[in-house]
């Protein structure tokens, strides 16, 4: 894109300020900024301050394989899961592209030390969880790690420094997700440097298209992977490629599965798995009416009882079928560092603008079906979003200790 073209498009969208420092930039920085401008998604920007309206269809309950059933059929599920793992059909994919702004770390979230008297990094603990499975299976599992432009080099350096925490390096591949420009509350593009738009990772919904863009789908096929288990970086207790979950999903004949936990009460702030016009879907807690949230079956159990915990398994052929389909864009208020008119870098203490994200929960709607698979919350759900309080480092440490992990 030339300077003239950039000027024209910026004018059209009321964003002329972006070229404020252009004449002072090196030729390389000028080119970088022009490229960034050419990549701005103007449709996203038009959503600043509003949410994309996604029509909600008719909602009905979706029953889960619950803990009782899992316990009764565990041997059968595990056998099917281990068989698929040993045949090399299962891969793990770690979503580690987020910025973890609520934690306020200046490094990738996976580098958080959850230990007290010893070090136990989040990344380390996730790798050990995965190795619990690979050591029983006697087979390594390919691990794809999604990072972002902002944390990719540091994440790789950290894994190198720690020798991949004992995981076979040849089975680990990193790929970088895409970025999206961020705006202030008036919808104006922010600059993080005189020659750089402020950008942030574009949400976890684009993981499969980013994997594909990075050329790793070839690796998936070459290895014969048929299922991918994706998981968040911050649930320190989660089981990854859990053979019983993998097996239950395969035996169900469905194209996807979700680990879920029973909500503590009708109003817990979790996305709930249900059916929407007969297809699986995650309804957010704020989208549920009081009547829906409180409705129960004949035994008095909540009808919409199961919340998702960002641990899903997808069949690769289905992912390939839906890749590229539009996912709704979520407009999220965040703290976005930026430079002011004088060129001073400002690191805001509270949210100062919007970023634009697509979310993996919206992929569930594109699946033909989905198996909700209940796990014991105290054993498998300890997300770390904040330092203290709900879903925090403090609460995760407590749960780890209750599960016998020495910290
Ligand atoms: P969160 O929604 O908790 O976002 O991510 P976050 O960016 O880590 O943290 P905050 O909201 O800024 O405090 C849930 C999972 O999705 C990944 C995160 O790394 C985490 O594993 N994620 C999120 C991505 O991989 N890319 C993104 O763009 C956003």
C-alpha cells in the first residue's frame, strides 16, 4: 500500500491521525505501518462499542455423559482413547496466544510460577499433565502451541531454556496467531509506537485457521492425526488428551466433545452447553433468562447444568470443513498501552478501549454434534485469571494442594 492509498482509506474512516508521525519514521518503519494499515479489518472497527448481533435460535437442553456414567464405563472409554492415542490419531493444542492482562504479567502467562516453596510453572505443569498420559500410552502426542506475535519468541526461548520440561522436542510445534488493531472508546485506532498500530491477538477462535496458515495442517495429516484436543494455558489442573474423554467422544460417534463441570448454582457465570435449533451451542450466562437458568428436570436437577471449561476435542475433517466460516466478532474492553499525541507511552491502569476477538465457543455452533463430558470440578478446574479472588492464583494453589500437589 502506498502512502496516498493509506491516506485515502484512513480519511474515509476518520483515522487520519495514524500518519501523524509518518514523516519522522525510517523507511522500514513507514513500510511496516503501511502494511499494518492495509491489514486493518474495517468491519471489526465499525463494531466498536457495540456487539455483533447473533440471532439466538431455539434453545433446548443437551444432556451430558455424567460422572456416574463415566465411572461405570471408564474401562471401555479409556481403552478406546488409548487405542486412538497409540495409533497417533490424537494431538494436543495449547492456546497460549492470550495477553493475560488481568494477571498483569509482563511475560507469557504460561511462565507464571504457581509454586510456593519450589518453582512450578504453568507450562511445566501442563506438560506434566500431558506426560501422565503419554507415559501410560507409551506413545508421544504431537503438541501444537499457539502463541502471538507478542509472546512467541519468549515462549520458545522459555521452552528451550527448560528443555521442554522433558517433552520430546520433535513433537512440539509453535505457530503464531493473527493480530487485530485496537481502538480507543471513540473508535480511533491507537498507536503503540510512532510507526506501529496498537494490536492485540485476535482471540482464540482463529486457532485452526492460524494452524492452517502456518502450514501445520500438513504436519497434522502427515502424522495421521484425526482428533485435536484444545485447551487453555491457565487451567492448571486440567487433564489433557484424557483417554476416557477421547474414547467417550470417539465411541459417541460425534464430531466433537467438551469437558464440562456442573454449575455450583443456577446463576454461576459460565457458558452453558445446550442445543440451539438442534445444534450444539454455548449460551453465555448473561444470555440466559431467569426461567431458563432455574429450570429443572423431574429429579429437580438443573436442565442447563453444565458449564464449559475451555477443553474441547474436535475431529479434524470437521474442522477442515468449517475453516474460514465467519465467526462473530466480540468487542472486549481492555487496557491498551498507547502513545499520546506527544509520543509518550501510556500504560493505562484501567480499560481504555476495545479489542476485537473471535472465540472458540462460537465454533461449537458449527459442529453437527458435541458430547458434553462431565469432570469433577475440584479435580480438573482451576483456572487462573486473576492474582487473587475468584479464578485466581490463590484459588488454584488451594485446589492444587487439595489434590495433593506439593507447592
Ligand atoms: P482468556 O480469555 O483468559 O484471555 O483466554 P487472556 O488474554 O489469556 O487473558 P485476559 O483476558 O487478557 O486477562 C483463554 C485462553 O485462550 C487463549 C489464552 O492464552 C488462554 O489460554 N487465548 C486468548 C489465545 O490463545 N489467543 C487470544 O487471542 C486470546
